[in-house]
C-alpha cells in the first residue's frame, strides 16, 4: 500500500481512534519532516528579540536549522543555517548582532542578505572563476509576522498565515493583544530535551484540559493554599480545603479547527489563575478594564487553559509561557520556552512574571515535570510491538460539537472534550496524505462540515 494511504488509515478521527504507531515509527517521522514541517507555518522568533539591523536568532524548522536576520531596511529574512560549500552549520551562536556570517570550516562569508560575499583564496584556488551570485544561502521563501510573532514556511503554495490560522487567530489575540503596545519576550529562553514524540506535547496543549485535575492535583493543592496566590491574599482557614480553578469555573469551551486547538474555563475573576505570583495576579486585575475594552469579556477573563497552533507552537495564558516543541527524531523533542509579557507592564511585574514562569513551566517547573513524566512513560511503553498496535481512545465529547451564538468562533465543545485532539490528528493525517494545500483544505472542510449539523 502507498505509505501515505497507510498513514491515513492510522487516524480515524470520526470515531475517535488513533493507532500509536504514528508516535514511534521512524519512517512516519521522515514523512512528517517533509509533509508537515516543510509545508506548515512555523514559529521562528518574536520581533522584540531582533530590534536592530544585524540582529539574528538561530532556531529550526522541523530539523532544518535556520537563522532569522534583521535586514538593514528593517525587514526580516530567514535562511537555512547551512553553508553552501560543504553544508557546515554556518552560525553557531544562539543569537546576537553581526555584520556578516563566516563559516567556521573554510571561511566562506555571507552578508545579512544571505549573499555570498567572500571566499578565502578566491584568486589562487578558484582562479577568480567562482560565480558567487549563485551560491547564496537558501532563503525561507515565506515569512510573515502576526502581532509580534514571526513565522516561516518553506512551501510557496501554502495559504497566507492569516488563512492558515483561521479561527485560531481569535484565541491567539487573547494572548497577544491584552494591552496597547503588544508583547515582548522577557529574558532568555529555556531549552531542554524530553524523550517523547512531538505530537504528545502539541496535542496535550491543543486539547487536554482533562489531565489537569488529575496529573496536577498535588501542585494545585499546594499552590492554592498559598496566600500569595489567592486573590484575597489570605491563608486558608483551619479545616478549609483548597478549591482548584475548575471547581469554581462556570463551564468552558474547547475549540478545534484546521489542526489548531484551544480549551479553557469561563470565570468571573480577572485573576483566576493560581500559577502566578501575587504581583502578577494583581497586574491582571488592574489591567482588566483595558483588556476587556480590547478583547471583550470572555477573552479578557480567560487566564488559564491550553492552546496549540498546529503543529508545534503552544502557549498558556496567565503563566505566559510560549513554547515550541522542536522535533528531534520520533522519540525526542527539544522544548524551547519563552516568557511573553505585555510590553507596557511595569518592571516589577515583569520581574515577578519571569520567576513565576520558571517556577511553573521552566525545565524544573512543578507543572512542567508532571506533564513530561507522562509523555516520557507513554513513549517508553511504545517500544513494545503490541503496544504500538493497540488503538488509543479519543472519543470524549464525540458528536457533541457545536457552533456557538455568543461570538466564540469555530467548531466548539465543552472544555473537557477531545474535539481539538481529533481535529489535530485529522489535519495531521490530511497533511501526511494530501498532495497539495488545496487538497488539505478541502479535506479539512469536509471533516468540519460533518462535525456540526446546521
Ligand atoms: S563548509 Fe563552509 S566554507 Fe567550507
Ligand atoms: Fe499539564
């Protein structure tokens, strides 16, 4: 059977079934690099990280290393971080400012615009016969910025970034657009490795509200009991039990569409987030009127929950973690965690936020470790032959999808559901099997049409 059709048969989103081979098979992984990562819009950097001409940042698109560079005219470009002579990694720094990139192997040098500018011994070794104009760096052909986030795409025929995001932009705005001035990245980036497939992390952030009460139960008990994390600033009274955010939640929503997903609780409290320091929750309270004026009540109040922009960009409102799950083989990811803050926030709030962020979602964060422990163990189980053949159940909320009349866009469900997870895998299977973007979009549209009977 054609390998693409075979992959397609491993996902049955209409009945909520997935074959776990998709998380462990090296051939499927190679096909993902080509069909998913070389055709999707991938997050590269935040504009605040590259303010001046010559500023650069190195990252990767799938496993392809790239360097993003601020040009002299203020625009951005991104290139494959690979020297054209023998393929050496050209730039080894995480980021910085430069006038040129010089390869450490034989010394070829490239300008900010990616052009090859100088070659050692050009006269003697190349007899001045090398046409340097044809040996510039390989440019990422599509680059687009959305409210400070810079994305790249290798596929010239991909839809625009806005069309690719679709309804997910509405949910993303709740993270990026709370205040005038937008957002910035605070401090450096936490980077670490987890031995699991990238889809476990991306899918959990897309859809899985269900794990939080159980996986994070002990962390929530401890946090909720701390006066610093209670909006009234008072310790728990004797005999009082901490109530997690979901106990007081007034229901919630899960959205899934085009592979993206978002899930959260409704609340009436502008600081209903137990994961951040008191100074940060006070900031959310103080700035609530501005956020409500810009975003409306639902998104301004929404400070907890999960989000993934397919395939590998995830974020959590409130703790302000923005992360990329860089794939590193079928059984490994490199997590890059950025702390995103409103640019207009006072310095002491930024300081408190970056500490809260590290405490909850840094590599040793108490919530982070709960999550990664699960993914690593599932991946270990999948070393077994039988385990890789045994279907997973993804049926939660199946058949209860609906469109809402209150302005919350897209196909939605109750917050505890697997609508976004099913949509994530359906889109993944469509990308893995379709020849081009027209076909991917047609397959997505017919799937979504079946979900909601209008
Ligand atoms: S590999 Fe870069 S100069 Fe030779
Ligand atoms: Fe979690």
